[in-house]
C-alpha cells in the first residue's frame, strides 16, 4: 500500500486519482495509524519551506515518518516542497529540514532569471535510475518553484533540468527519492514515473 502523506500541503487527491487510474493500491495518510501498512510513501508539498516543516511537525506524523524511512528503509518520494524539506536547510527559511538527503535548498538568482520557474520543462536523467525507467530527455514535467535542491554528493543527482543553466530536478539516495516537478500534473510522463516508483 502506498501512503500519500496528508499534512495539509500538496495535491493528495491528485496522487490518489493517479494511483487509482494505474490500479495501484494507495491511501491518504492523515495520522500515524494510516502509515502502519505503508510499503511506500509519497511526501507531497507546495508553498514555503518553513511552513511545510511546521505543518509536518504539527501533523504528529514526523517521528513515525523518520522511523519508517530511516530505520525501516521504506521507499519515499518527495515532490516539490516535499523534496526540498528532505534537505538539511533552505535559503527560504530558518527551520532545519529533515536531512534525509545531504544537501541544501538555494534560491534562484532573481536578478538574472525569471522567477518562479513555472510551466513545462524537460528532464535529463543520469545514472540509469529505476525511478526514471523509460523516461528520457523528451519527457516533460510541470514545474512551479523559486528554489532548487543543491546536493552535496553528485551521486545523489538522478536528473537535471536546464533553466538559465542546469539545476537538480530529481535526487535519490538508497530508499529516498525526490523530484522538484509535479508528476501528478504531468500527464503520461508523470503516470510513468509514479508507476516506476510503485514498482521499486
């Protein structure tokens, strides 16, 4: 069962609709008991870094998520801000992140770039990662963000995207995955990515 974490942020119903279309069992997890039988976890998110961390803390699910992801190695996919809060910190806020992936979140240069990065853009997969199986540079995904994930280890980068230069658009370390774009809004490419995640 894929648990879609509902801590008050993100398109949880859109993810549920996608998995229903793919005939993949999924539930919306709003409290700890909903995570008990999770074989995989989706951590969505929209909005600001500190707000997301505060909402996750107040949801009461943070400790159990840490336990499932870090101790029991349950695969997790962070999406947009759900990916960014996996970092240690962010230029956007003061609160510490989850620290699940070694990296920090940086702000795009507003003086030289059009911010936010909004709309469709392609990804450039690297390292033949299973999350991106059958997806290539012709694959387009929907983005909406003003900050990007800067990995400490290049080996954690599984895709990049060109927007006034390259930035990391997907990460992976062990059972922890993150994508800056919104697969739940990205038509067939997004369905393929979420199907890949379900098969990990």
